[in-house]
């Protein structure tokens, strides 16, 4: 890929994977557009990105609001006139039994994790095709490859991303649209702190599995390389990634193992 001052738009860019990916793309001569809820954190990220000599634009937004995504995308496009890479990274996790989780929580998680990236992709797709192509990356999860206790809505949203973006890859490959599915296991981010419990309140705890996961800067480097090389899928994590292969080749064993998991 020719990276001569192209533009990437990253959602969920105020911390964690999104933040560290923003730094890597800026360091490698990309203009960066950052979106998340926290404007002050985005400004902090933007200042560091600008130190690499590129442009970085702050575009705060609450992705639970699907009604104004057209306006959001128009603002993003107006910054540099084009978007070469859309990285749909924003997401909310969950901590609650499926039968006890309020349906409004299910809807909020699906809006942020699935409907927002799908709608942004649909809005930008014609623009990318008209400019000769583009790359659309999306953060799923190993919980999008198998069900996981206390993560019913989260897992469902991540399963749905696979269905949509694998189909997009097949349908628009000949239009020079490339899809990169980023599939993390446990990475050292704050995602468990902001996970929603059954009533929609924030979990507020850093799970042990999260705290001992792959370092976020290492994860970001793998993701950056995968997007630049336009790999269809990249698995990010440590030994927990074995579950992906166990599910694929030994589904009965996988179901037994998942039932024995002591979720955090």
C-alpha cells in the first residue's frame, strides 16, 4: 500500500487499541481522524499524533446515536477530502447473564458495536469506490467466534460483525475495497472498566484477564501491520487464542470448556 499522506479515521481512539493505532499511523505519515466520546482525551491523542508532522482531527461523537452518522461522516470527509482507511474500533463490552440483562442494554451494545460501524461503512463505501478503493477495518473479538459467559449481547454483536464484513469483502473485492477483521483476545485496555452490567451500569473493574493480556502497544503494532498488508483477518492475543482453533476443529470440546469458564 502506498502510504503517501493518506487519511485514516479511527473510532474508539481516545484510549487502548484505538489510541495506540492512531500513534502508529501518524508516525507512518497518515493523517488521522479520531472519534470517541471523550473530547479531552481525543485532544491529548491528537497532540501526540501532530508531533509526528501529520494532521490529526478531533471528531467527538456518541456512537449510540445512529441518527446523525451521515453528518459525522460528512465532517470527517471534509477534513482532507477523502478517507482511505476506516477503522471501526469503538465498542462496549458486557458483564451480565443473558436472561437478566435489560433489553435496553442489548440494544445499546448492538448500536455501538454493530449498527454504528455498519452504517458508517455504508455511508463511506460509495466514496471509497469513487476514489479508486479503500480499506475498512473492524475490531471484533474472539467472543465473536464462540459464545462466552456474561457476554451475550457483546458476543452477538461481534458475531454479527463477522457476517457483515466477510460478506462485504466478497461483494466489493473487485471494486478494490479491502476488509480487515481484527480479532482480539485479551489485551491490556480499559474495556472491562466501561463494560455494562445487567442494568446498564458500568462494571468499573479491571478484570484479571484484561490486566494480564497482551500489552496494548504490541497489539497495536500487529493491527497496524495487518491493515497495511490488508490481511483479511488477524488474531491478537496470547494463549486464549487457542479457543478459536478448538472451536473450529473440536466444537464439542469447545462447548464443554466454555461451560467451565469462571467469568469475571
